[in-house]
C-alpha cells in the first residue's frame, strides 16, 4: 500500500459511497462540489459501500466481522466476547437492507474502518484513490482521558467513514435542550415536536435534514485533507475543517461564510494548481 507521494502530478479519484436510508443526502451535488473545489479530479458515485464491494458468498463472514465491531461496554474498549448467532443474523439483515434506518448500536470506529478496508481491492488502495463511505451506522472512539466511548461523525482513514446518524447524535445540543429533555422525561414523555420547532428550530441537525448535503461537503473535505496532507482538522471555528463538538459549531462551520480559513483556502488553491507539497511518510 502506498499512501504518500512526493510528486505533484497526482491523478486523484474520489469514490463516494451512497447511504440509501438518508433521503436528503445528494452525492451528485457533492460530486459537483468536489470537482469545483479540487479542480481536475475524477469523482465516482457508487452504491452503498457493502453492496458495491461485498461478494455475496462472503456475506456471513463479513456480518461476523461487523458484529465484532460492536461496542459492548461504553467504558471499555474490550472486544473479546463470544458472538450470539442473532447478532450475526442482525448484521446480515442490515447488509441486505441498507435503506433501513438504524438506531441503538454503537460500533468502534477504528475496527469498523479495518473491516471496511478489507473489502477494497489492492488496485484501488493507494494514494490516488480516496474512498469516502457514508453509512447510517453510528460509531465512536474510545477516549483514554475519561475512559469512555464518544460518538463521532467521521473516522478519517483508508477509507474514511462519515455517519449520517453521527451528525445527528454525536455533536451535543444546547444545555437548554437537555434540561427540557430531562423535564419531559420525568413526565415519561419526549419533548413534543411543536416545542422543538418553536424553541430550537434549525439549531441542530435532524434526521433527513434538508441541510444534510451542504453540511456533508465539509466532512468530505476533512476526509480529502486527511488523505492529502494528513491533517483533516482546523482550529478556526469558521472553517469547514473545524472539528465541531456542538451542533451549533457544526452549523457555524458548515453553513456560514467563509467556507475555509485563509490557510486552507491557500492549500486548496495549491491543490487546484498542483503546487501542493504533499506530506511523505
Ligand atoms: Zn482552516
């Protein structure tokens, strides 16, 4: 595997893998955006990743691999547990029905990335090929500092994975929202939709949010920056590469001008003109 190149006459191909359960995610629009922002590159929109790459005879084995990525205990990154046949059957069902919305399971992002990478052929696994997978699976990473898992929107790697469930569930909502949620919970209720609309309209991203495609352009760019210069994130809150932990930060970074900070705007210009200095391992 060769992921770093010294030369600047690279010929990138970006593969975008669909996530059919998200009705407002438009990958053709993201394809157009990438071509506009990165210049002369090839972008291919593919079916959902597993359907596209998994050979049907390997479905049982891959279902097992996915079940092994499930987080069992939010406070431990331990995975040595026996799988129940039902868990494997459940994963198989998900593979066969990628358009079904999911909830309730958290996967270890690093392990999921390894499982996904195992499906990519060697010919497509090098510096010139960037694989960006959209999935509705929710994943997290284990944080040694507070010894627990935290849900994430993106895992940057080979491939990169972006979660359409993560964008709703991972970045925190306002304190006022959680206070109200607690209050309703004590009454055995969820916050009524009218109240959410009235008090928080547009303040956080919901499932099938009409802004999803626009927001995901920034996460796709984080994957691209990771691949090209090994630095997916930016410290500037207004830059699309900002690593947001709150919903309001996501909205600010992805939906308000400017798109990128001056530093990243300059790097993008260098990428377009192939003047960029790529990092070598
Ligand atoms: Zn930046």
